[in-house]
C-alpha cells in the first residue's frame, strides 16, 4: 500500500508542556484509522495539525511521497486534505450552499456545482433539507451536511474529529454508515473518537493516543 | 420670529424643495457616503487583520484604533489644514476648501470607527468559520471574506456607526471645507452659520434633516441587527 501521509518526529507543546510527541506516523491509501484515547490525549490536536489548522514542530512531512512544509502546504495539497470539526460550523446559508462552498472555491461552474452538491446531499440522506438554513439543523443533520460538504470535494484524506460525539443513537448510526462509505482504495480516513462501534468497524486500524504518544 | 414661526418656516423650506437647503443636504450625503466608500474597504481589512492575525505591536495598534475613535474632529481638521494649506507639504494639490478635502477629513474620522467595530465583530466570530473555509480549500483572502460575511451584521453596524460619526461632524468640515455656499457647505456647517446670522428657519430645517438621517441610520441598524440576531424555528 502506498503511503499518502508520512510524518517523522511530530511534536507540539502548550505552555512549555509537551502535548504531542509522535516519532513516526504513516497513513496508507485504502486504510481507515480510528484514533482513540482519553479526552485531552491529543486526538483533536493531531488531526488539526495534519489538516494544517494548528502549527507543530515536524522533522519531516511527506504527502504522496513529496516532502513538504506542513505549515505551508501548497493549495493543491491542502485541498486533498478534508477536515470535519467535532461540531461542524455551518455557514449562514442553506445546506445546499454549504455543500457548494468548496466547489465554488475551486471555480466549478454553477450548474455542475449544484448537481454535485445535490448528489452529495442525497448521499448523506439530506436531499429533502437542501434548502433548509444549515445553522438551524439538528446536530446529526449538521454532521451529515458537513460530511457531504467534504465528500463532494473528493479529497485524498478525510480527517474526522469525533463525528459521533453528542449524537443520539439514530444520528450516530447514520453518521457511522456514511463514514464507512468514505473508505476507498485510494483514500485515507482518520477518525478521532472513542465510539466503540466505530473502533470495531471491520478493517479499521486502531491508533491509540496516550498522553500525546501513540501506543501500539 | 418665535419658535412656532421658525418651525413652520423650516417645514415650508423642507417641503417646498428649497434648492439651497436640499443642495446643502446633498453635499453632506455625497461627502459622507464617498468618505465611507473610500475608507471602508481598507478600514474593514485593518479591523479583520487586527482581530485575526497575531503580529508584534498588534495590541498597541488595537489600543490606538480604539482611542482614535474619539479623536477630536476639529483637531483632524487642523492637522489636515496644515497639510493642505498653501505652505503645507500637500499644498500643491490645491485641495483646501474643496469637497475632496472634506472627504479626506471624514475618511480619517471614519477609519478608526470602521476598523474598531469590524475588529469587535470579527473577534466575536466563531473561529470555526475561518477554519472551515480554509479546510474546504479557501485561500486566505477568500477565508477572510467568508468570515466577514458570517459577521456581516457586525460589519454593517461598523458602517452605520462610521456614517453616524461623520454625517454630523462639524469641526473638520469647517476647517478644511471652509463652508463655501454651494460647494462645501454641508448640514452641520450651515446650521452653525445660519444660527450665527440669526436665520433660524434654515438651521432648524437642516437640523430636522440631520435628526431624520441619524434616526434612519439607527433604525436601519437596529432592524439589521435584529434580523441577524433573531432565531425563529424553521419549518420544512
């Protein structure tokens, strides 16, 4: 399997205290990873660093074999890394416009953009709520819109931060089903969570963080 | 002329479409709106950067921007006068006692108000808005525009507050405009002049226009902010 992301000697400190210290992390194409660990273990921090949202000291970072500066990723690489917050932010517009956002940024023409966004919302089971104001949707619905919003861009890497936290049983079930569908031969899916159902999904590789270190 | 007669005459001037009076109103609105349009983009950008980007000296700049909101307009006028007067460094531009000089002065006065209110609006923005835009592929300018759009009611409040500050200021307009009839005479300078001449009717009429403008700005602002703040249950 080809490595999509390779990181060597990643470290992050907060107030002089090390919060993450990872000698090596390799994320392979076609693999799904569950990043488990207690609250404060550094799961969200690691995902945010990989998404380029938070700085860290990194000795070596390679994306698809190309050595890059993690804090200065070129736009084409940055656009291959999709990140979803634990509580996704919904822009103050409809669910459809939210899903269209990344396509608009990429200059996709309007007709194609709308068609792709509608397809993504249908995939997430949100077709009927396409015109609903996204900020007034329930937590589970917002999470599904966020998954559609990132899936429509077809990134190489999905980084999902606690996607099932604070969802009811039905919402959790639907979100887990969608996440299972994100995995593909050329994709990497990394899910930070302590949801046992997610951890036990077939074929998922478990990475456990303990006090900022990856445990075997 | 007693107060009743003065008010009656003021309303007559207003509703008869008195060209002198409405010419003064036009100068006021034109100068203030142009000052806002010209100062707005840079001031909003400065407000955003101060709220969003960490750099050395940022805190000092924030304090300065907030302090300059209450900088006396007559001192702004004095400084501009010194710059624009014939012996001043910008005297060759021959801008003193022209509308562009008034616009320049009002830009200087509006700038810190616009920047400070934008700063507050962006500081109140959900940090996930910018992160979400960036993680969906937006570059810095695009992500900044998205964040500003998300706090658009706060940015609109900045624009209204800036307008409120400059439409009624007199010190700077008087110093660099010179209160020339038909050219640089705006509502505040005309009110001051007419009153000093004992001609109260036009002063009262212009005062009414100024009050209506100020009220309209505040009512619009309240309506806009209400629209942004109200959360009604959405029904499919």
